[in-house]
């Protein structure tokens, strides 16, 4: 199965050999634009806020068993 996949990939690359440079240029031009940088920054800010909200208390973190076992004599 893997051999069929590799052969298919090589066939597709060889038949589209002239389109590869423009494809790589399109990938870089659409990956590093202003809108993309803004989207990545906004996503990182949202992830940081959600992370702070989730870990602001210990609900659901499983530390109750640890606390109750350490206080038992």
C-alpha cells in the first residue's frame, strides 16, 4: 500500500513539474501576509485567555485526592 502511495505521489509530481515553483510561491505569499499574522496573534491571545481561565482554579484537575491523602494521619 505504501509503495502504491509513493508511486502515485511521484507520478503527480512529475506530471505537474512546471507548477511546483508557482505553488511554493503561492504557499509563502498566502502564509505570511498581514491578515494571517493578525489571525495568528489573535488566536494566541484567545488561547492564553482560555488557558488562564481553565487553570485559575483547581476544579477538575484531580488534586483533591492528592490533598485529602496528604492530610490523613
